[in-house]
C-alpha cells in the first residue's frame, strides 16, 4: 500500500470549514452563470450554471457526509462511520451524471435542430474568468485537504471543481470563437454551434469525473483492495518464525482509510498457549508496520499438523485435543510399526468402564493420526487433585529417618516432609547426586530408592524425590 502524503495539521483547514466555503462559492457562481446565460442565450453558460448548481448540491452532500464520517464508532457501527464519505462521493457523482445527460441532450438538440449563436458581452467573459479563478482556488484547497485527511468526499468535491474549471475554459473558448466571428471570416455553421459544442465539452469532462470518482467510491463500498495487498501480507506473515507456510489466510477491508485485517495463521502444535499468543502479537505488529501503523489487526492462531512434526508432539497434541492428560510417554519404532506407551491420568472417581472408554478414545485417535501402523498401550493412572486432609506426625517422620539410615546404598538423602493421610504415608525426599549424573541414571536411582523405602515401610503409598546436584 503506498504511503499518502500527510501535510502538517496547522496548514490544512478543517473539513467542515472547507465544505462551508465550497457551498458559498458554488451557490454564488451558479447564480451568476444562470443569470448571464439566460440574458445572453448561451447554452454553454447555462450548462455551466447547472453544473455549478449541481456542485452546490454535491457540496451539501459532502458537508453532511463529512460530519457523519467524523462520528466515532458506536453499538450499531463498530467500524465507525467513515464510509459515509464514499456514499457522499457516489451521490455527488450520480447527480453529476444526471446533469451531464440533461446538458448533453440540449447541446445535441442545438447542434442538430436549433443552431444559433448567443449574445456575447463583457459580462459573459467576466463571469467565466471569475469562475475559473474561484474554481482554481477551491481545487487547490480541496486537494490539499483530501490528501491530508485521505477523504473520498473531499476528493470528489475537488474533482467537481476541476470539472467546473475545465468546463468554464471550454465555454470561454466557445464564447471567444463567437466573439471573433465579428472580425474574422469564420464558418457560420460552426459559429452557430460553437456554444453547444463547448457544452458538450463540459459533458465529456463531467462523465470522466463520474467514471473515476464514482468507480472509486463503489470499490470502497464493495471492500475492494489492491490486488497485491493480500499476497504481500501473506508472504510477510509466512516469513515469521513459528508460522506454518501455506497455512495463512488473510482478509482485509478498508473503512474510510483505515485498514481492518483478520488473519488466521497455522502454528506448530508444540507451542504453548502463551507462546502462541506472543506469536500473534508479533504478527499483528508486523502487519501494522506494513500498513503504516494505521491498521486494526486481529490474528487467530490455529495449531496444525506438519509433516516434520516430532512423534511426541503429535501424541501430546492428540491427547490435548481430547482434553486428556498423559505422562510417561515412550515411543518405539518396531520395523514399520509405531508402538506408543503412555500413562493416562483420569479422575479416581471414575469406574473402570468409564476410564477404559477414555483410553479407547485416545487409542483410536492416535491410530488415525499416524500414517504408519500404530499399537498403543495405555496405563490408566487415577488422579485426585482436590485437597485432602493430611497431618504431620513426629513418629512417622522418625520412622522414615530410621528406614533411610538402613538404606546405606543411598547416602545423600534428606527427609523433607512426611504426611499422614487416610490412605497412608506420603514422603518427600531430597536426593543429592553429582551434577554430571545423566538424567536416565538419576531416574533409575530414584526409582530404586522409592522401591527400597516402600519395602522398609509398607504403609508408604507415595514417595516424591527431588533430585539436587551435589555441590
């Protein structure tokens, strides 16, 4: 999207002030041209008078459209009211087109059936010259404001008065041709039709404006966007790390001059919710910067499966999609078969049948997710995460201490907590091991300690071991 020139605020008059001046100028010029046209019989001047009258109506429409467009968003118009400017521009072009048809009809009648040269006086030339000067000043002011505010309605008004100026010059040439006929041997048939030909020039210029401004307003109302915008934004987003190429869908619309962008992006299923949210913020900022910082952007992240996705991520993603929690996941590749072993956490309030149904649901989902044959072994593990009553007892703590003293194979172990629960003892230990110990060996040592302690104290139901590097 190309940057539009922005002028300093202090050098640009307000929209309302500019349209008010245009209303006064259009009304005054329309009256002058009508009076002069009627008294001289000049169709060109009458056409210009009607053109200026239409400009007056168009400017009134612009005035209303600008005021409506300035209204802030509300409950019924969450995107604001800026499209009122496009409606105002379209209405103005419709009026201009209707008037051009009427002027063109009378010009053709005069050229074909009722030729005749109008009376040319000093007033005819004076009014046209005044009109050209006034239109020139208005066009400069309106174009400057239209660029600053990026306003379709003001651009439409500027086009109207550019039309007026060119039309007035056309009429001026026609009147000058008629005036020179008094002193030069010009063809009578051309002199009698010069004024009507000038009126046709006004019509041609008017239709050019109707096409350019009207089509732009229609494109705006139809949510038309530049052809290269979507591919450019899609390519920008796909280059951001974490976004899956080929899984980006972007929609853009302009309300007034403000772009609204909605993007759905495919993300890796390994991303956590927080990471996915951070990614959407990066994408939103990138799109805003591409659109000059003016865009309102909404990004929806959708996790998608990729061909190079690790098997472990696939298994955990399937479980998360089914709202199931798993741990102790192990994967084995046996020839062309995938074997999956995992622990499925379920509420201890479920029956075996209910828990097994969830296990079967997970197995079927995993089998359908992988392209190669899959076998799944699910260990159902009951979990109760609601707070349960527990108490500390000195006797139980001492009992654990004495048991650990007997386990000489585990010298660097400290008792952190011993809780008495209705089900039995829950013991928390801290085990110190050399920092270079592998995790696999660490897990084996902790597993052996847990088994040994449960062998010494039969009412221990759970052992939590916190491994710490030995300093």
